[in-house]
């Protein structure tokens, strides 16, 4: 199986190359504050977060152009995206369909549709703009709910799609959200080890990119958080329960600069998602202000310990995606029916971190109609970007379209060891018209 955690395109990876400076617009801020932190959503920029600080400290959020801030950002096809023949800027055309909360590369801002602030909670709804196009509103809406709790901002974000184009495009890495810091907050700190929530040594992500000249790196934050901090290890972290894939780095000269300066740190929690034309997609995250110790301690105290894996495909894809396959779109109707008309289809899980010794079996509740007597379960180990050739097990299936429980025995398999970070299901080798997999659940125990 080829690597499924692809880099985002070069255009997105180089924010300092924006072709236009933002148009002058007086910021209309909606503010929340308590005795620990101050928070501001910019109503000129679709309600994106442009201020985050301690009560009396400096603002940590960068707004050099409308592609930064802390904001919602999504990706889909086609590439290039040319609505009614309108051409994107050549430098950004690789991004395809890319609505973002603040505005576009030309300085046009998103439009607020609703806003409420009762002193405890902010609600904003906006019509986003397509970053690669000049003054092109998107056929979707963004909503955010912001709430303070001590030194934490609790955020719920929702995309509501209403695209005329009903084509199902492939999964793309989605920024959930995109976060940009000012120059003093240049260190990316996280835990990437195989034993999360044990107090192990933190990792500082190198400024040296894995794919020069792009300034960002992919990494797996196995404790589901990462932080942008200064030389004293103070700043802010983002915690995304259930999400471990991240992209991050620093562009420019680290250590100084304010909200309008070019140097910037970047973080984005990522899920590979298929964004259907009518999808309603909600995600949650928390911004934690303070020291590295404060950030990590908060996550440890608030997390819900999980035993094994339990994916039930009742109303959504559970952050799984497929390659060389298709489905009927969202929402699901109690099961996930995947069409298998192409060769070598794969259904792929999100990243996780699971000790193989704690898992004896993977149980798959599904109906196969593939014309083949076997399916394959593939796994990836911690530290590997893709599975090793031997990390696979075949298991017999009944290809009659009847739902059954398939229990795949992994205890005792010589290749099932260490820390497992991803699963993939290969239901067949040959695709055919009418071939399908109806998937109810995948559980690892």
C-alpha cells in the first residue's frame, strides 16, 4: 500500500509568497476574556481568530495575510477549481477547491451571516471565500462556537456544503484548523513516541523540512496535541481528541515579529476526508494557553482513556477514507456501502497509537460481494510511513452479500508486534461492476 499521508500542495505550504497584501479594513472584533486569557474573533475576517493572549500579554496570532490567523480551511476537487470558467491565480491553482474563513489571496474578506456574543460564548456564521480565486464566495457556510474555560478556548467548527458540483472527489488532508503564530512562538513541541500519556520526553520538531524547500513537516502527535511556544516554552497548544496527524513548521527568521510581520509558525491537525457536495462536517478542538507543562497537564486530565478501537459506521465514515473505490455519499444510512469497481481498492483508517500486545483480534462486521474468497487486513507500525510488505494477513470471506462477523486472529502472528498506528482493509484484488463491501464496524480488542 503506498503512503496515504500525502503532503499538502506547495502553494499552501508557502504562506509568505502571497501575491497580494490584505486590503485595508478596520477590524471588527468580538472579544471574550476572563482573569487568565483574552480572545478575539475578527468579524471582518469571517470570525477567524486573530487574537489569543494571556490576560495582559502580547497577541500570539499572525495575520500577515488572509491565509493565516487561526481559521477553518478545507480542500477538495477539482484541481484547478474554475467556477463558471473563472481562473484561479496561477500560483495557487494546485489547491483546487479551497474555501477558507478569512478571505482570499487578493484581500477580499469573507462575509459574516450571523454573530452573537453573550459575554460567555461567541457564535459566528460566515460565507467563506476561495483562497486561490479573486473574489469568489464559496457554496458552503462555516460556523464556529467559541467558549472560554480558564486558560482554554473550546471551539466547535462546522462546514455545511451546498455545492452544485455533485462529483465525489478523492480524500484530501483537511486543516482542522490552520493555526499561525507570530515569530516569537517558533518552537513546535509535542510527543511523538510509542507510549503516549506516560510522561515521556517531548520532541521539538526540527526547522529542517522533510521536503525542501517547503517549511513544514508531517508528524504523528500520539498524545493528540502540539504546541507553538517561545524560547521560555510558553505559548499555546492545540488539542484535538482522536486526531494524531499534524503538519507544522516555521517560515522566516524565528524569534521576533508581530501580527503583521512575515515570520510565522504553523500548525494544522489533519484528517484525510472526502468532502461530499452536501456534507455537514463538524470538528472540535481546544486552545490551551500557558507553559508546556500547563498544556500537557490539561490534556492528561481531560482525555478519555480508550481501550482498543471501536469504529461503527452508522452515520459517517469515522474519519476513514478509501482509494480506488467510491460510495453513495453522506450521510450514511446505518452502514457504509463501498463500491469496488476499480482494482486494488483500500479502505483506510485514521492514525492511532495502539500496543499490539493489548490486541488479540480485529473484528469486522461486514458483507462482501467481491467474487473472491479472501480479503486482507494491513497494518502500519510506529515510525513507518507505510506498511512493511509482511504486515498483512489474509482471512476467508463469504462473497454472497450477507452480513457476517469476521474475527481476524492477530495474537501469535509474528508480524503483529510493537505499536500499531493504522489499519487498512483490502476487500479484493480485482474490481468489477456490482462489486461492493457493506461495512458496519471494525473493532480491535
